[in-house]
């Protein structure tokens, strides 16, 4: 798979910093850097064009697509060609049967928690979500999410888990990276939802962020496990339960961010940009460095910049 798109100047700068320690000694002509991982080769060109190649291309690219959405309000379709775009368009909400799905938000934001939600959407409820305009939360404005999420919550069974920053910082380590934390939380909400009722579903779907084998490795120590999972990239556009989970998770994340901002008396920005660094410095000056462990993900590079 090959994914190519042009990044904005601020995202270009972020990518250079993000991949600084991973870049190859030699780079292709006109390239700023090239990084070779086991499942993806990432190349950033001087023009701002970035190319992801390999079986993990879509997963690697999705992080930067999300940063464009958060920081620049750009919606980038990472389909590799027109034929694939058309096929994906035709597959939207193509899972026209009862499903359980889960999705997460907050993993690309320095401030705020990680929120993971699982929902059960029966075949009969799909039309309700379509009428509300439910789709991937990354493609909806926050105002739209605040409008429709309460209506979805009233009608759709769901379970949400909010991992606060203090807990995240205790969990995160060399042996427990972001993908492992996400896998543990997805498993947690799926187990919780399945305990609520004997739902009549045909598939359990997760918006794929890691390969299935690795996902199951990540949750091997869990006392309870859900293992009959169908992993699907871009699942929010195809599976109603994943779309609903995405919206509910985003809604709860926004509420948590508002609550934290009000408690601090400082408006916490989304993403991980220079604006975030400036607000972080303001918070450290006002409350001290220890405050960051309660409101931010300390493993992000923003922490070093703020402390410097």
C-alpha cells in the first residue's frame, strides 16, 4: 500500500522532530528524511509531500491525517487512487447488520485523557444514526458532535472508559506503549459492554490501529478477553457501531477537556502543536511542573520543550 499527501508547514515541522532519531543516514533525492520501520517506509520531501509505503502505510499515515484535522481543520482522504476512493465511498456503512464496535480519541492530544467507547448498534438502529449524520468523529465538527451525541447516548447501549493523564503516565513505559494501552482499553470496554446484555450481533469490529497478532499479544495478561474481533481500517465509515463509538468518545473527551480548562482557568488546546507548548509553559509557571502529570501525556515531546 502507498499513501501520499501534502502536509501543512506546521505538520511538516512536527514530522521532522518526530522522526529525528529514526531517520536513515541516506535519503532519496529531494527528501528531507526517510524512516524504515518493519511495516512502513516514511519519506518526507522538501515540497511537503509525504509518502508512506508498506502494509502499515495507512496506520502510520492516519496519525498525521488526524494532526491535520485537529490543528489545521483539513480533512485528508488517504485513499491511494480514484478507484479505491470510489470503492470506499460505496462501502460506507456497508455493514448493514447488527454489530458491536469500539473506537478511541485523545491519543494524539498532549492535554486531556484517552477515551475509549464500545457500542452495540442493532440493524434497526442504523437508520437512526444515518439520519443524525453519524460518521467518523474526525470528519464532524465539535459542534455537530455536541448536538448529536446526547441523542445517540439515549438510544444506543454503550460503555466508555476514561483513562486520566495521571494513570496514563504511570502506565506508559518502554514495555507499555500507546498501542498496548489502546488495546487494553478496547478490550476493557468490549468486555464491559458484553456483560451488560446478551446482544444479538453478527460481528465485533475495531477500527484497526495495530495488527491482530500484536493486539492479542498486548492483551494476553488481561483476566477477561474478547477475541472474536474483526479488525478493519477506516471502520468508522463502514460500521455504524464504530461510528457511534467514535462520536460518543469524542463527546466525552470534549467534556473532559472543558472541565479541565475550567479548573485551570486556562483554555487547553487540542493536538500537540507550538500553541500547546506555549500553554504548557503558562501552566508550569502558574502551577509548577508537577501539574503536567495530571493534565498531559508526559511521553510527548512537548514536555521537554515546555520544561526547557
